């Protein structure tokens, strides 16, 4: 007779990331408004629901000066399974705006800063580095206050590269994983980073280190061999006989969240409205955080070139560009906003008529149901990042295109090019003529070819989900530790 298998308690998973899935703002009456945070990290981790009892640890996105405010926010976040790390204003400025977003972020995306900014970063290095360490220590303290033996602690991204070593210093037995959501650059680029060794050592303390693609993992291993003089092995990095496993774990989304939303009345109503509004025109879509890595100015120039070379399309095609404000305290991001506005204005002035403009540009995020409707009704998506760890907008677009079978134009410098490359039109975003030609190809592609390409991509997006990604990472982390224990028994 078949025995019912015992129900095991779900494994406790602590997700530690700078950004919580919700960001807080304080209403005038002192109560808290919690909104979904933007970005690939959050959109992937939201898709991880089953198999784990998950707790999030992270920064709520603002400075809370008073004890009463911190207490009430803590309570509001607890209902969402979140534990806040309260950073003071100076730390946010030096750690988040400074070291994370003005030093590590551009470097990891191969973006050269203007000389002046680079010099300023060099001058502030000591204080920014001190803040980076302080913030990582604060995250470690919060993890330790929540930790129970057997928990898996999964640290995320470039903000928390010292955290694995801080945690392991306290608990050598703790299961610690670290995953990078950005590219890891070639070691030729990485080695220009002052304090490059400390950062590598911080990460190497983890039991398992993950990247989106095999290339990023390889770059990391070569940085360890070239800078720290360690041995690279097929499995990872070896240091005095012990191996830290380094591997690729391509991330995904929760496709059901999108396909199910498309069945709801609210999204269907939006779809009908948008179709009526854009009737008679093809619609192309860009959805990006307003970030230099996303290549928004280059995308606009490519669209301008397309209209210039194909005047028949003027008035017959519209580009909807959603640019979600991001890191607005960092000067580079402010400059980018003005630049984008200037280019949009010029193109609309040049090709607009009294009743239409070719670019519909929004400086804000959309509600989820609006976004799904927009994904569903557009004929072409333009993802032209100059560099991007993965880019999940491309996945979300594919998930919403079962009916229309729209075309994805995708940068070869996004991690997603390695998974959706066969179904998308791949472009070099720096080559404006190449992108302009791809726009024409996409707009005129036969239905049969669109269906074929979409089928390939949809299959990928539904199999390689966020849940599958998390399951694989955590089960490898568990295995890595079992292997380590077996080695010590030998
Ligand atoms: C990228 C990073 C994430 C980050 C997101 C949004 O996807 O990999 O760690 O959360 O951008 O940026 P923000 O600075 O607002 O958290």
C-alpha cells in the first residue's frame, strides 16, 4: 500500500537585496504607501513563490528619521514578508548614489564616465567605500537578527558584494549564495576598480556564486585568477584546496502573471481603448528605466533615421516610450533625462503634424494592467540596451504576445540575446542604421515568420521561469554544502 509522503516544511529562504519589492512613501498623515519597485531584480523575484518560505531583507527606498516612523513602516512591511534595513541619509548618498550607482554600475556595464565625474568619484572614494562597508555590515546585522539554523541566505547584486564574507565570519555553516543581476565585465575592465580584491574576496566567501550568462561567470573567474592569483577550475574558483562554485543561472519571469492578467476584464477594456486610439497605425514600444545602459537616445536616433529614410511610414507608425524615472539623485541620470527630452522634442517637431506625433514619451511607470495592455497591442518591441544583465522587459513582452505575435528587436548586448536571440531580430544598438533597418524589417515581416519567431521565444519564456531559476539555484546551493560536508568526512 502506498504511504502518503510526509509534508516537509518549506525551506526558509532569506532574500537579501538592496531594493525591497515595495518602495515606501510617507503620506501627509504619516501613514505609509507601498508601491511595487521597478527593475529586473524585483520582477524576477516576485515570480518566486512556491517551495520556499521567503523573507525579504532590504532598504525601503527612503530615509526615515524618526523612531515612530521606523516602527510603523516595519509593521507595514512585515505584512508583506519584508524586513527593512534603515540606512541614514549620508549612507544612502555615499553607498547607493555614490559607490553603487556611480562607480560599480557604470563599470559593470562598460560605461565610461565623463572625466570630471570620474575624478569626483576618485576623490570621494574613501568615504564612499567606508559607506559601502557600513551598509553591507548593516545588512549583515539584519540578516543575523532573523537567521535560524538551516535557512538559506541568498544575497543579490552589486550592492552587497561584501555581505557573503560578513555573514560567513559570523556563521561558517550558514548557507550563503550570491547572484549578480548585472553583467560582470571583462577582467580588463574590472581590474581598473580600486579595491577590486576586497570586493572579489567578499563575494568568494559565498558557497555558490551565480550569473545570468556563462560569459559573465567566465569573466568573474578570470578576475579571480588574474587579480587574486587563484586557480580557475571548470566548477569555479579554487583557494587553498577549497572550491567556490561559480555558474550561470539565467533568470526568468512568472509568465502566468501576465497571461492571466490578459484574461481579466480590466486589461481587456484597456486593450480595446488602446486599439481604438492607435487605429490605423503600427505601434512600437520601449519600456525602460531611464538609465544610460538602456540606450534610449540611440533608440530614438534610430527611429528618426527610419522615418527619414522611409517617409511613407510617417503618420503610420508610433513609438510609445515609457521611461521610468530611476536614481534621480545621481547627476548622470539627471543629464540623461534632459537629453532624452531634447531628442524626443526634436523628432516630434520634425515629423509631427497638427494631430499626431511620432513619439509618445512618458516619464513615469505604468500600472500593471496598463502595462500588460500595452505589451499586448504593440506590433514591435524595441529593447536596445547598450549593456544589460538580462533584460526582463523582453520576456514580459513575449509573454503578452500570443495573439499578435509581435516582433522583438533586441540588443545583442543584453543577456536575453543568448536566450531569445533565435526568435528576436538582434541588433547592435550603437549602429543606428542597423537598428533603423531592423525597424523596417520588423514592421514588414510576414505573419508566418512572426508566428515562427514568437513560438520559439514563448516556449523559452514559459519554460525558463523565475521559479525554475530560484529552484535550481537553491537546490545547487544545498548540494554544494552536502558535497562540502562529505569532503570534510573523508
Ligand atoms: C537593476 C539592478 C537592481 C535594481 C534595479 C532598479 O535591475 O540590478 O538591483 O534594484 O536595477 O534600480 P534601483 O537602483 O532603483 O534599485
